[in-house]
C-alpha cells in the first residue's frame, strides 16, 4: 500500500493539519438541538459582512469569476466540509456554514 493511503484520506489530513475537529452530521444536529428529521443540505460559503452566499464559480483560463446570492436556497452546496473550506476566502470574510432543512424553513450554522 502507498504512503498516502496509510496516512488516510486527503480531507482528513488537511483537517488535521488545520486543527479542525471532524464531526459527523448527526453529532452536529444533536449539538445544535435540531430535530432528528432535520435534513442535511450541504455546506455553503457565506460572506458574513454582506450576508451573501457563494452561488457559482466560473473558472476560465483568464479569470475566476464568483457569483453570490442573497439566499441560501440558491447557494452552491458542497457535500464535504473540506471542499467548501478550500473555496472560502478568509481575506474576503468568507466562512463555511452548514445548511439544514427543518421542514418549514432552512437554517444555517457556522461550523
């Protein structure tokens, strides 16, 4: 087996290097006091200062364009935290949030 496989998945290695604690969705639901039937909808990139969400990334050879939305419904959703984390730009006040559907509304929490 190669050394990379022995060290674990890339996402796990990156999270460990960043000092991030890996938690599963059910742990987060319990910690956030969400109902058991709350549906995990993904991780989002959120700009706290303007209350906007990353909607789309258009990567061309000459430039990278990022479009934002005012609502989490239209936001680009990531299945894995690390994927959203790698896209978020700290210098632009972007953070990763988790999105849940609790039936009547969508709720987000900073993770």
